[in-house]
């Protein structure tokens, strides 16, 4: 709820987030599996012939998030210096019906600044 209301404030739909002063409850931690070298090689060998191979490499070796990978453009790659510039991410924003001011079951992709510098 807090995340949704934070987004509503940043989009200008609310002046302030009423949930920010409420008590927070800890979330259950996600299970994270770290691959060893053998598992990583097995994944890369399987992914080599997949159309998502570059995206998998960027996620594994550069630590990019899905939205950051989807936000990349050809001009973000510097082939001379072998680097990638992360300046945006793609995000799905819910559409709001202007007449009823209610959320519609449809989303629009928008470019946003990345979460981290």
C-alpha cells in the first residue's frame, strides 16, 4: 500500500502519503540462490542460443535490473570504451480513468530515472 501511495504522490495524484506515518510490518525475506561457477556456466551454456542472451549477461555480470535492461538504447553502449551508460529504466504505470478517477486494468510503459546512480 505504501509503495502505491508513494507512486501516487510522485505522479501528482496525492499531496502527501497518509501511510508513511503508520506502523510497518516486516516482510518475509526472499530466498536468494547464489550460483557457483559450475551452475553459472551451465546457465550461460543453456542461454547462449536464447534470444535473451545479452539481457541475461547484463543481469548476471553488470547487476542490471529488468527495467534498466529494457530501458537501454543503442546509444547507451560505448563500443570504444566497452561500457554501458544506464540513464533510464522502463516501468509500467497504471492508467487512470479521468472521468471516474479510478484505476483501469491497463498499463502504459514509461521511462523513468534509474533507482540508483
